[in-house]
């Protein structure tokens, strides 16, 4: 627990983590961002955000990594409440309580998830009933990954990843996530990508990967998973190579760094394989802990 007591009543939103099954990265743009072909897939690992009326904007957090979550106005949940309130000339007087299961600074869009969840929770608490388009605009202002946290499922993100097209996705796909010690800074990983990839090509989605998603073909998806940020994440955190190897040795069909890392993702064929690969990863000593999850998962949802 970090920063106060659990609130009594309020509006609660559940929101998923993501894995990028394809992350194609182009050269740095003049504004410092990178154009992407970003194929997002939501996974069944969830944070929850509860909004309750309060005298002032406050954030509390519980969960194993709560001490690494900022409780000031830099928290994306707080920023979401502020942006929504400002649009309506309101004061953002709300208590936001985060139940955090998504790894912090882990490349699974945990902060983005809390931003999207807080937005939806405050919208309901304040009776605003904002159009979906308005919520998506605010999400894009909060961060490149935030719109996807709102919509969930599977989507292709272009531009800096914020312009979404929903994708057809079957499933279930079964995953194991290995959580590393500490986080990686997303800007640092993009900067390392620039250093390693001076000739980055314009990004494009892979038709074979989109086909594997829509048919629910795990073997085909395993053959097409790709993350252009992986060499940069491994360069900054060389120990990730051993984690990736340990999961493959344990029978995972494919292994990749999740987004900007350092969480690593392992696609497996079924729930039994997930249990076995997770146990082998923990026994290998190459990660801090593991999570198993399935996809697709729904986006931010009022409970
Ligand atoms: C790595 C991913 O998680 C993959 O989905 C995202 O691209 C990162 O999305 P995010 O954390 O929401 O990132 P933002 O908060 O929008 O941007 C943080 C920083 O990441 C870098 N950034 C982010 C997105 C992008 N398309 N190009 C970038 O270069 C920039 O340095 C930016 O200042
Ligand atoms: N609600 C939040 N939860 C966690 N971190 C937050 C939150 N709000 C702001 N942050 C800040 O954002 C930083 C990145 O955390 P986050 O968990 O979003 O990383 P990430 O999952 O790697 O993001 P992405 O996958 O979108 O690049 C943290 O180190 C923290 O300082």
C-alpha cells in the first residue's frame, strides 16, 4: 500500500496490459517521436482504478510494486482526471485508487492503462457521458499507448501509435510474461534504437502476422512476432538475452521483449505449457517473477 487507505465506494474500471506482437519502428521524426506500425494485443493482466469524490485530487496505489508508482500529478491517472475536468470547466476533485498488477516501467503500458481507466471512471463518476471520440482524443494527449488501453482487443496503431484501427482477432493465445528487476525508460530505449539503426525503414504491418491473429493460429503468430525495439532493450539490459533463451529452452513457441521492455513475453501453445514455461523461467533465476495471461482481452471496462 502506498499513500493511504482504500476508498469505500466509487466507480471502478478494470483495464488490461498489452503486448506488441509487431512493433515496426521508423526513423525519428522532427518532433522526436517515431512513426510506428504497432500491432497491439491486450492481455488478461489487469489494473483497476477506483474514482471516488474527494476535496482535492489524490492518488493512492496498492500492489507489489506500488512504491515505484508516483502519487503526484505526474501519475497518468491524475493527468487523465485533470484533462477531462479541464474540458468541462470542472475542478478535478477526485480520489483515484490504483490496484496495480501490471509491471511498472515494464513495457506493458501500465501507466497508460491507469490513464485510460481513470478517464473512464471520472467520466462516469461526473456523469459526463463523453463521446468515445472525445475520450480517445484525451487518451492520445496523455500518451501514445493510452488510446489502445481504452479500446483493448487487437489494433494496429500508426503515427506514433495513437491512431488506431481495430483488428480481427481470434484466440485464445496463451502467454507467459517474465518480469525483470527494475524498469527501462521508454525514451532511452527509442534513443538506443536510433543509435543502433541509423537506416530505419518506413514501418509497415506484416500481412502474415495480421492473418495469424485473425485466424487464431498460434504457430503462425509465433513465426511472425517481431519487435524492432528488442535489440535496443537487450543492448541496454544484456541479461534479457538469458531470459529469452530460458523461455525458449523450456518450450515456448516464441520469445520477445514486450514493447520497450524489460518484461519479456513468451507465446505458448496451451495453459499447461504456460504453467510449465512460467515455472522454468522462475527456476532459471533470470527473472523476478512471472505472469500467465491470455489474449485478446477487453479494453477499459466499468465494473
Ligand atoms: C514502446 C511502446 O510502448 C509500444 O507500444 C510505445 O511506443 C510507447 O508509448 P508511450 O509509453 O505511451 O510513449 P509516450 O508517452 O507517448 O512517449 C514517451 C517517449 O517515448 C518515445 N516515443 C514514444 C512513441 C513513439 N511512437 N516514438 C517515440 O519516440 C519518445 O521519446 C517519447 O517522448
Ligand atoms: N499509473 C502509473 N503507473 C505506473 N507508472 C506510472 C503511472 N503514471 C506515471 N507513471 C510513470 O511512468 C513511468 C513508466 O511506467 P509504465 O508502467 O507506464 O511503463 P511502461 O509499461 O514501460 O510504458 P509503455 O509500455 O507505455 O512504454 C514510471 O516509471 C512512472 O514514473
